[in-house]
């Protein structure tokens, strides 16, 4: 969604929790889908890490924590988790990671902790810090899979139910997840309620001569910083709707270079760390949409030479036509990939509609028809195999949960859901991610 920076101290949005409801990893989260009763309070940073630790400790046989190697600008560590099949048992022996317990070695490159070739899906949330609920809903969904697997039961999200067999199918795919890719941004947003989108890199800050305390030029939009047509001034037509910005004051500021930010480098590291990953979801809010395919331009499957690496098309790329068949450019995607992406997106949308958690949606779009974008996560994940044939092809979906229509005109920051919407979003994300994993397993 586009920028919105209205500060607020009083709003009807879901509150942010204080303290740590998971008590340093000793209380295990349990989502709505497996019969839990989560509190309608957004996770703070400490709780996200504590919840991950609790899951890894409780379900040691089927999980592993990992630390991404690049520290954030405020020296935070980004933590992820892997899930594989197996019901899991309470942990018996665990190592310490900086005061937390973990079921794995702290060094992600330790030969005693090899990358799991069985991990086929990567789930990511929290890239835009103001999109409240993303890390929470992903964590609760992962907890649902683990609890249901242990107890031999299915899952239910509103009106959509899944069998115990489907739970095992999802877990057998193998999952890596980073629920909070932008921990600096999340901490700042929750501390200030400034509707903060970017990370907290101060390198490009431009002091405001009138309001020196204004820090809007701090930070990079991480979803414009990936190494896929990053330099929009080079790859896109000057007539295209701006797919990013070179202005540090913009909420779409693309940074100083492709993968200049530790957060995007951590995301890329996951794809290298788990080289069998072939499916990817980046969780966003609140546009009520499933976004597939290229964000560079509309898709075509007839001409492989018409692609973002071909400079012949730099002067026309990104001008999205009303009628794609008459457009001067279309981004090449093989038909089999196009078909797989549409199937995944439509199944996710169908699952959410079946859950009854949101009226009239989600809608399914080609990425560029939603918003032409350079340097996005899904384009990076997919195009790696075109740039380097030794890389795995990764089919990605941008999953926009929530519904901005409910709150856009009545809350200071429409990216902060109401408590009621927060609970509905949890069910929506659960159904959508479950359909994604089942579709990926079916097509793998």
C-alpha cells in the first residue's frame, strides 16, 4: 500500500502488548486454528522472539531456530525457524543463544547445523513495520501446524477446515519462516505510532531545516531494495508510474544499491541457505489481495527476449497498458509458471472466501496491475534462476491480508487494524497460508 504517515496517540486500533506473554520462551503460543484463544494484542519485538523460542523448545523434533547473519542498523538479530514433518516432543536439551535457549547452534554456517535440503517453502512477514499483525499471524499459523501435528487433528479457520492428513502434507513440504524481517522498523513504529514503513538506516537522512527533529528521511523501503531491476531509472520508462523513489524522504526510497540493507540481505541469505526452496510468500497488509507474477509489467509467455535484463526495452518497461495484448512490452514468464502462480493465488483467495473472514475478497491481481514496482521480494526470488541458472526457481505470492476499506477513513493509520479485524486477519492468514502450502505440495 502507498504511504501514510499520520501520527496518532489515540486510535481504536488493536493495542500493542507490553511485557512478554510467552515468558522468555516458556509459554508456547497456540493459534485459533488449533483451538487456541490468542489475545487481541499485537506482538511486540520481544514477544516475537520469545514465541519463536517457545515453539522451538516445545517442538524440538520438528523445528530449528536460525539466526540470519546480518545485524540490523540498530544491532538487532533476525531470527527464523524451520518446520518439518513429525509431531514433535518437548525439548530435552537446548543450547543458549544470547540469553535465549535454542535447539540449534548459534552459528548459521556451522557444519554441525547444515542447511536442510527438504525445505521447499519460505514464508516472510514484517518487511513493512506498520502492517500490524503480520508477524503475529504467521507465528500463530506455524504454531497451529505444530499443535495439530502433535495431536493428530486438523485445523479450522472460520468456515474453512483442514484435515489431519492435510496438516501433514503441509509440513512435509518443509517450511522456513522469518516472521519479522524488519525488527528495527517494528520497534520504532510501535514506540511512536507514526505509521512507520521503512527500516531505520540513517545513512541517507537529510535534515529538515524547519523541523530538525523530523526523521522521515531515515530508512529504506525494503521492498524496493532487492536485486531485481533495482535501479528503476535505468530499467523503467520515464513515463511509467514511479515504481520506487530516489528521494530519502519518500516511503518508497530504494536505498543506495541493490541489497544495500541487512534486512534484504538476510532475506536473500535464506534462499541461498535453503537452496531447495521453490515457493515463497511475502505477507503484507491491508489491501485484501493476492499478487502474483512480475511487478515490472504485465505478463506475456510468447517472447523470452522481452525480459527485464534486455536493455532494448528499458525505454518502454513499466507503462502498464489497459489492453496488455497491444502493449509495447510484457514481462516474460513461461506459461507453466504463470499457470502455477495463478492456481496458487486463486486457491489462497478461495480458501479465505470459504473461511468467511472478509467480504468480497481477496482479489487476485498480476503484480504490476496492482502497483508497478522495482526491487521487490517476489521478483527477486523468482528471477534469481534467470540471472544464475544454478539457482532454484522460486514462485512467489504477495499476500495482502486485511481490509483497508473498513478503517481507512476513521483511523489515523489504516495499517493498524481494529482488535476485531486483527482476530479476523488471523483466520484469514491461516486459511491463505494453508492453501498456499497445499498447492505448493501438489505442484512440487
